[in-house]
C-alpha cells in the first residue's frame, strides 16, 4: 500500500508540474521545451526543480494575474454599474 501511495504522489506531482509548465508563458532559467524534457525525463527531481526554479513567480500558475480585483472591488466595474443620467 505505501508503494502505491508513493507512486500516486509521484505521478500527481509530475502531472501538476507538466501542466503548470505548459500554462506558464515565460518560465525562468530555461526555455519551456527544456523544462518539459526535464519534468518528463526526471520523474521525481524534474517536477521539484520546476517548482523551485522554473515557475515565473513561484506562485499562481506562473501568470502575473495575482493582483486582479473581485468585481465588487474593481473601480471600473463599479463605474459601469452606476446609473447614467
């Protein structure tokens, strides 16, 4: 049973790193294709290296959209809701 759980964790981490790499527009340190080969070729070490050194900001799928507003906090959205006179 522990071997099965460990295998599932390794596969899950590899799939997560692979999908994250595909969705990241500009990975750090190396080109995207090199990161894909590292993630696929080194099943345990590759995903860990991607998470530590490849992600753009080290957070949030590698996109710079962490500073978006919720609709009720966005000033431009609230302006559009105000009644027109």
